[in-house]
């Protein structure tokens, strides 16, 4: 639902501007496509999910066409194209388009500019969506219509709902209809249509126990964070992650520098998970469900919580661990840089494993954290729920602060002006990272592994408090955890989230 705060702002400023310089909308966390064979942006897998799976994504309402047709699309900071499924597409005919689709025959502004030329291929196996490049009228939330917006319209593919990539235009799918490979993205168009002052927006996913968060294109809302927003200069991603032929020396995605990760157990004991001088590029990616950490860090966490790898390469723990008071704390841009604390309750539980596959009466839960894929560290939704992030494409900066939980008010919205200042930001953490190399990039994490179809829970070595003891009785007749062997899971194939990037395939 479009959350208009124009009236309140008008009072505060003494006038109601025709174009306030920002667009503030709710986003909604929803389970989508639970029957789809391949769930992208869920990066722990190397195989299609066959068990029932709950898949959370953060969707925003848009309209496409004239008269407008309503759809909800995944808001994805990790990619840069807007695409939607056509009603006649194979995925919609299979009944997967529960978030809406476009019927071109009912739109008088539908204009195909490159028939058959659209194919966005994400790095998950078989995860591509293909069809036509089209110019259409688009509204985001309740925005004014943005005419002749270039979008992809899928006729075939893996996904039943569209994606709204809000990243750099230099990370758009290729080939695309622009002779130079870069067409004006929706965010570009919001600026050129005068809706925003510059290409910057802030995103608040909110707690896992809430279904609504907010995005503000062109504004910062100080009620949604605690402490200070600190700027982080963006850096280059690992070599080879950008689309083919693009300038490898230019920032084209939201990579920041992670400098420390700490686990704090249920009684406050601290385990430092990263070495001194750790400096790792990490992608802030709302379109990826889990968080993918370097191999050494992930192995320590998996062992500490007794996570067990399933045949599907999910890492599973008893769901009761979500009530542990333990936390992870991430620090960016140097040891004095901003810290984001993430309770286990915001990490565990996005995806469940049936009781018949995990020896707990209620089944198991996805740990929400995995190892690196293709040398990438990705901070997905299991990190971003606890961070308030301002993404400033115009200045190659993000600003980050600890998110305030469950805040719905919009009384403190400040417009992001032209230039480079970000409301609420007064300091910058500048330490830059190197990329993953060697074993941290390539060695698969060691976790307890299932030996049969039933996975037996592991034994945590971290103190998870009551969550890991009383409420955690084994299902009758199940085996002991010492029957599991420590092995690496089957090698993940190319399983990079949609959000991670659009891998470009040249003709
Ligand atoms: C999106 O629109 C649907 C109705 O079309 C509404 O039920 C839902 O609340 C809206 N979601 C958001 C986040 O605005
Ligand atoms: C899109 O591109 C991918 C990767 O090249 C390919 O596997 C897939 O078949 C293409 N899809 C269509 C519908 O052409
Ligand atoms: C968009 O198109 C509509 C209908 O053609 C037109 O009335 C409107 O003025 C256009 N908007 C802009 C900003 O050009
Ligand atoms: C690329 O082409 C598009 C039009 O297709 C244009 O809007 C954009 O400014 C061009 N970019 C560069 C870097 O030339
Ligand atoms: C949701 O989580 C927050 C902490 O993040 C807590 O304060 C609140 O009580 C929870 N609400 C519900 C309904 O569980
Ligand atoms: C978390 O901490 C609170 C307060 O210290 C305590 O009451 C509660 O039992 C703890 N929860 C678990 C699951 O350990």
C-alpha cells in the first residue's frame, strides 16, 4: 500500500511541494513461489529444492502499462534491470505468477523494442528469464507514470515474479537495446523525470517478525535507525563479477569492506571470527536471502552452532535456536567503523526442513548463513534486516547504521539533496578491502553432513543458552549426533543469487 506522507511533510515545511524530491513506499516480505523448482537468491543450495520450502522476498508494488496493471516485484539492490513476467509466459501458465503479470494486449503503451533480445541470466543453475525488451509506462508504488521505461518482459524462465533491480546501470543485463550497453534504469529515470534529486535511496527491511518494511527513493528516515549513519566508500567487486566488456575499474555494485565479525554467545562471551587486518569486500544484496561469508568464518559459525549440511546443501539447525540471545556483530570500514549487531533470531528460520528430514519434532531451520560462492561474500537479507542502509549511486557511497526494530512512523523523513551530502551522515569509515583469495574463496566449509535422508542435529560448541537445551528435545527414536561425519558438502555449482548480479552472456 502506498504510504503517503506528503500531508505531514507539507505541514512541517509550510508548503506542499508538487515534487517533494522523494518517493517513500512500503515493501512487503512475502513467501513466493514455494513450488518453483529452483529458488534463486537462496544461495545455500547446489540442487533444486525438492522439499517444501518457505522463501521470503521483499516485494514492492508497481504498475506497468496503460491502463496500469498491478504487480509486485522483488526489490533487489544486487541487480539493475526491471523485468516482469508476461501473462502468457510459461511460468505464469504453470501458475507461478502469484505476484501478478502483464497482459500486453491490454496495454496501449506496450512497445516492443527488441523481440527475443531479453535474457537475464543469474548465476543459479538454470536461473534465467527471457523474452522481449519493451518500452512501457511504469509507476513505482504510487509515483507519477514514468513513460517509455525500458523493461524486460519474460515469456519463459525460472521465476514467476519480476525483479526490480535498483543497482548501477553499468550492471544491467547484456545484451540490451542500448548501443553502448547501458540504458537509463528506473532509478535513472526517477532522477531525469525530476522525482528525485540524485540516485540515492534508503532501505529498511524490518524485523523477521514484521511483514512490512520501507524503501525511500531520495530520502533518509532517522526513525528507522539508532546511533549514527556512517558513510562507507564503495569498492570494486572481485574481478570478473561485472558484465562482460564493462570497465573493471569502475564501481558498479554495492560492495563495502567488512573488517570484523564477532559471535557473542547467550551469556555474553565473545568469539572473534575474523583474523586481525581482515578486509573483505562484501555485496549488500537485498535480493539474496542468506548471508555468504568467507569459508573460515562460515566454518567457525557452522561448527559453533552445530549446523548440519543436508543433501540439498542447506545448512540446518533446530528452529529453537532462533530464540537464542546470541548475536553476530559485523564491523565495516576499519575497526572503529560502524557495527551492525544481528541477533540469531533474525538469521535463523527463513526456510524450513520437514520433520521427516531432520530429527526434531518440528523439523529444522535454514541457518541463514553459508560459505562463499564463486569467491563472493554477500550480505543478504539475514544481515540486512538489522541494517538501515542508504545506497548512493551518484557518489559511490553507502551509509549504514543499526536498524531500529519495528518502526512504522515516518515523521523524520529528510530529502537527499543534489550533491553529495546524506542527511544524518557526519563521518566516513574508509578502510578498503582486498578480495577473497586462496582457500577463503575456494575451500568449501566443513560442516557435519547427513549420511542418509534423515539429518541428525549437530552439537553446538557455542553457548546458545536455553534455546539449545530444554526446548530442544530430540524426536523419539532418532540417533545421536555423533553418528554424523565431518565432511565438506558437495561442491556448490554456480549458485549465485539473482540479486548478486546479472551475469552477462554476449551473443
Ligand atoms: C500491494 O498491493 C496489494 C493489493 O494490490 C496490497 O494488498 C498490498 O498491501 C500492497 N503492498 C504494499 C507493500 O504496498
Ligand atoms: C537465456 O540464456 C541462458 C544462458 O545463456 C540460456 O541457458 C537460456 O536457455 C536462455 N533462455 C532462453 C529462453 O533463451
Ligand atoms: C506520459 O505519457 C502520457 C500519455 O501519453 C502523457 O499524457 C504524459 O504527459 C507523459 N508524461 C511525461 C512526463 O512526459
Ligand atoms: C548509452 O546510451 C543511452 C541510450 O541508449 C544513453 O541514455 C546513455 O547516456 C549512454 N551512455 C553513455 C555512457 O554513453
Ligand atoms: C519482534 O521482535 C522484536 C525484537 O526485534 C521484539 O521486540 C518484538 O516483541 C517482537 N514482536 C513479536 C510480535 O514477536
Ligand atoms: C535471553 O535472555 C533473557 C534475559 O537475559 C532470558 O530471560 C531468556 O531466557 C534468554 N533466552 C534464551 C533462549 O536463552
